[in-house]
C-alpha cells in the first residue's frame, strides 16, 4: 500500500520550528495590543459570493486559485450552497463588521487576525497552498476619523515596530498612492493608450492584461519587458488634489516618526475599492517570493459588500515568510536543547528501588520546571551510558540522581559543551542550570 502524504502545497510544522512560529505570534499579539487592536477570529470557510465580491471576480485568486465546493443540504430547511476556503481574511473581517453592525458604535474598529489561508497557487519556496497570515484592519465610519492619513501612518509605523521587534534586519517599505477611483480610471485610460504602440513587443501575459486590466502590466516580472514598463505613465501624475494631500500627510508623518520608505509608483492594486495608500514590505533574503507583507486603503469595500460607508486600511503579513527570514538569520534560530536532562540512576532488576528513584527524579524535575527551567526527564530503567547518549542529544546538561545524591542532596551535573563535571547542592541547582 502506498503511504499517505500531506497534500501538495501543504506541510506539517514541527518542533523546534514551531517554537519560532509561537514566538512570532506572541510578539505580534503584544505589539498589536499596545496599539489598541483586538483579535477577531472569522470562519475558515465562507459563502463563495463574499470573495467573488470582496476580492474581485477578475483577480487570479478568485478566477483560478480558490478551493470551492458545493455544500450539500443536510435537511429540507437548508439549501445547498457554494462555499470557499478563505483565500484571504479582509473580506471576512469586513463581512463581520457589517453583520455585527460594528459601525454603530461610532468608534474606529482596530482588529487583528492570525490564521491559515488557502490558495491553489504553484507551490515553491515561500509559496504554499495552505499558508498563514497575520493581518490587521482599521475601519469605521468617516465620523470616527477612518479616512485620516494618520491612520495609514500609524499602521505603517506599527509594522516597522513589529518587524524591528521580531529582529528582522533589512526590510524595505515600498509605498505608493493609487488615488481615488476617478484618478485611477483616468490613469487606466492613459495606460491603455500608452500600451497600444508597445504591447506587441511584450510578453503574452502583458498582451492579455493590456486589454483586461492594464494596471496589472506594472506587476510584470519578465526582464525584457522592464525597459518598456519604465516608459509608461506613472499614477502620481494623475492624483487629484485630495489624493495628493492625503499622500503628502502620510509621508510627512512617516518622516516625522523616522520610518524609512521607498516610493514605488509600480505598486498598484487592480481592484476598484482600493484607494490611496498602497504598500508592501520586502526582504532581500526571500528570493523570488520577496514580499513579506502587503496592504492598503480600501475605502469602498464595505459598500461593495452591501454595508455602510466604512473606509479602512489593512495589511496581511505572510507568516511563513517571516519564519523563513528569521530561520536564515542565525541569531533568531529557536533554542533546540533543553536546559537539563534529569537522569535517575536505578537498578532495572530491583523494581522497588527503581520506582523510588524514578519518583524522586520526577520530584526533582517538577521542582526545576516550576522554577521555569526546560527539563527532560530520563528513566532509571536505562543504563547510565544510554542516559548520557540521550541527554547529549536533547539537553545542554545532565543531572545525575542516584541513591547517594538523594541522601547527600549534592547532585552531579555534567555540561556537554565543556565536558566539565560539577557537584551542585540541590538548593543551588536551578540557578546553576539557568546559566
Ligand atoms: P496578499 O493577501 O496577496 O496581499 O498577500 C499578503 C502576504 O501574504 C504576501 O506578502 C505574502 O507574504 C503572503 N502570501 C500570499 N500568498 C502566499 C502563499 N501562497 N504562500 C505563502 N505566503 C503567501
């Protein structure tokens, strides 16, 4: 029989790497709390219509990457329904905002989420079919200040703080404004016209995009197309006065806070509800999939989903990519060895004595664990040589507990990195092991 494996594009996350995932998630939660964000958990699957409307029918995500199925009705009172595993979380958050009338509070809603997302993409390093995002959204009625450029700057400053606290060295913030939908419509026309004489020399994808969604031409990565793309009009020249003022206020606040950024006029999002600020943080260490996170302002999304006017700004961080980046930075590698291995020295033939020394070892391990140490517990039924071999693989030190040690209260500790053996009184053991 062939053995079963995790499905292509999915993977198991195992220790010790999961310790790093936990550390990243804990840091994100702590930073978000300081900025007054609260956690939202939305369902992993939703009505397919949510993503068709909230992400956009013409996007790659909706047109070819979603895991969608027809869910059969189980009772006469139910209808069968098209469901989809969420490919992203913003649509779900905005749906929840509308469903629970969070706008009625009159307050800004600052919500964050952590969880799996699903897209049928071509798997490669840093790109999976089940991947994880840490994201946040700030949205609310305009009367709560949801349109203010200060919100954009605060979100960007929070992201810079988070990446710095995670110890991610060398990130770049790419920043742009896509203006209002009217600005973008004028830009689209100009782009379409400018593409007519040159698109014949571009890749097949660009030829298709020039007709369906000219903005997407700016995402093209084909080297030969780059010189042509550089000659195309840029969106900054099409922003109206309000959009210009908004962007100027965002960059001025970032300058004041000392958050570095690079203006990137090719960073556009093709969807109608994206407005004004768009951004991406990249990291050189990631290779082809170099985007750590992306986000932007989406002033029209709530209305697009049938809700009230609720301008907002949000982002989604690729958690898998944060982990890859940190694993490549040695200083951030997770601790893999326990502080100590407690090895009871028993006599496998004398069950009574063995039980007594094992119980004493459990008590010692309990004491040390209560003092915050990471302890592995051996078994007195094994020979000392075997205990040493196991301990050497799992811990930095071995603590030997035999009848003599139990009587005298003085334990024998060996540190593997130096090979030095030391006698340590029980009362001083925790301090000794934590150094
Ligand atoms: P998006 O929701 O497409 O704006 O993506 C936001 C971030 O999620 C990206 O910058 C990536 O870091 C991450 N991401 C998107 N798709 C994938 C994927 N298939 N595998 C791993 N990470 C992804």
